[in-house]
């Protein structure tokens, strides 16, 4: 039976994608729209407004006015805390509705979104709760004077100003919260641009924040693709900071554009994260299931931090591959509203062609194809589905091991000793995440310290809302989450004040 999203579209109550500027919802000034096609069926799902340069200007102007007026940044801590806590509560209250909208946007199955914390609505709510707790702790220091007469030496943390927050399509709940919650907590105002491939979910979240009491103009939304919408936003002279998650190419363009006005920049730009499996791993089968699951379940490998390289000790190499192959054969596809479906298609035709191209390159480079490697047909022919794919005996210097595929493709690479494993783990331009599987506590800690990655987990992988997240090397700049996020949305000011009548 051919898949269709039309009944779900009516059930979820999908609305047109509008701009939200200074508390008002409306279309683009020039009437331009973009049609979203569902990645599992190829059907037209809905239209969203494409914000022109003038629309972006209006959104930034609204955010600028609200910031300069101080009406949000100068609110009492109690009031701002209350707003952020209501944001979290409303997100939890509407979790089922939001999961349905996400399934219409990027086809992440509702069952996966309900059961896996890192891509759930609950993690977004927790991020808002966590950052609400920072509002009354935005303090500086009073320091002992180093020289001179009787005076005070003080520091203050102040909001950075107008923030352009640019989201990818793959994890709207977490990434919306990781950018918007600390920005609001610190007193910034925001112009948000979601990906055109996941807009409807984000717009509903904005409606809930409006309902929670975020004032008009403090949070604004412009929708549309990178050209023209995103380009105007990142180059706008009245934007003080750009917070972006997405491709390395776009991240480079943001760094370039920021130079003209010295915008502050936070970037999370992807990874080629290793799972390092030692021969003394407590459960090699579980390590294999965890690794291949991150590459095939839910987002189907379209996650920046997924362990897409498995570095496996030769003594357990065959055992790992056999277990991973068995797990790959259990992955279920289809209607994302079916509770039995646990994996998504690739987001669009461009990404489908890209992933299939990497698979062909892996074959040409001599890697051994264990399973998968083809586009799914039959009932799935209208969607962008690729079978879970495992390559063994991959050269760590090859394209398949070095470049971010962003699809359900795992490269398995053997190693003989700890030093070789660490060297291969670090032999990449990226440094976002890593996992270490071993029953030896000293080894896991030793390797975790040696691997150059922003987040290293032992015997698994998870995300915590109060911990910093980001990457080394070309995986980005800065961190999101916890105290690090608060600091990234503030400027540090020094004030020196004499206590007597004399000049300093």
C-alpha cells in the first residue's frame, strides 16, 4: 500500500506557515511561499512564507526596539523565571501534538520521539526549566583592587543584544530550546529562522511561548530558505550574535559575514564521531546495537553527533559486525505515525543522492559492504528511504571514514591497540562526539581524555540539558547548554568606581 500523509495532516491540524514579527502573524510582504514535500511520500504537505529581505529587516527592527527599550532585559527575575517555566510546562502539555507536527515535517516517527530523550519534547521542556534557574544567577564579581586608591573593581554580565538563531531540520525540539531558552533567560531578544524542512513544528512552539507570556517583539520568526531569508539575517548590521546549527559550509559563510560588524558567533557544524570498542567491552553486542542504532533509528543517521565510525578491536571485530548486521535487519520503516515504525527517510532528494553517492564511493574504495547499500522500493518508492548500510574493513583515511555522510551508513574499522585507536579517532577534521566501550574504568577515562571531541560518553551516549555541548576543530565554535550557554549570550563588563572624592 502506498504511503500517504494526508489523513494525518488533517488530524494534526496543520496550519499555513506564517511569519511572526513584533507579535503579529502574517505572510511575506511579497507573497512568496515555499512548498514542503514530505520525505516519506513525496507529497506536498503545506506552504510556508518565504521572508524577503524587508521582512527580515522588520523582524530585526522589532527585536532591536524591544532590546533597546529594556522591557525584557530589565524585567524582574521572578517574572522572567515564571515565563520560562510556563514555556516548559506548555511544551510538555502539547507534547503529543508537537510530535505529530514533527512527523509531518521531517518524518521522525512519533514512537521514537516519545521514547528517546534526546529528540523528545521533554528534553526541550527540561532545557527551559534549567535556564529559568539561571535568570537570578547572572552575577559578576567584586574584586580586590590591584593598585591605586580606595575603589571598587567589579564585573557584570549583560545580555548580548539581538540574536539570530538558525535551526536545522533534524532535532527541532532540542535545538529550539538550546538557542531560545538561554537567550531569553539572559534578556536577549531573538529572530529565529527554522529550516524550511522543519518549520511547522517550530511555529507551533513559538505559539506556545507566546501563550506563556513572551512579550511581542522579544521572539520573532522569519521562515524560508537560506537565500534570501538566511543570508539577510546573518548579514544584518543590527544582529549582535548568530547562533547556528547546520553544515560546515554555511558555518563558514556565517563566520565570513560576521566579520563586518564583529558579530558574536556560536556554531555547531557536524561530526564524524567514533565509537571505540575494546576487546574487554562488557557486552560487545550491546555496543554494536547502540552504535548501529544511532546511525539507523529515528533520524536514520541524520544526526551530527551519531557515531558513524566504529573503531573495533580485532579480537571482537567479527562479533561486533555480526551483531550490528542483525540489528540493522530489524529496523522498521513506513508511516511515521505508526507506533511500530522506528526510522525516518532522508530529508530530501538531494540528501538521498548524496548518501547513495557515498555508498558507491565506499564500494569503489574497496570497503566490504556487509549489508544494505540500496534505496528501498515497493511501498517506499516515493520516499527517500535508504536501507541500513554497514561497511567493514574501511580505511580510516578514505572518504567514507572522513566525510560526514549524514545517512544510515556505518564504517567499521579494526584496530590492534589503544594508541592506534586513539590516533584513528583523532584523525579527522571533526571533533564533536565519541563513545568508549570498555569494562576497564582506567582505560575509559584515559581514552576519554585523549580523544579530541566535545562530548565523550562511556559505554553509551546521551545528551543532558545542563551540560555544555559543542565540538573541537571544524565541528564548531562555542558551546550550547548549561552555564556555557548563559555566558555565550552575555557580554562581560568591568566597572571601576572610586569610594572617595579623589579621581582614580
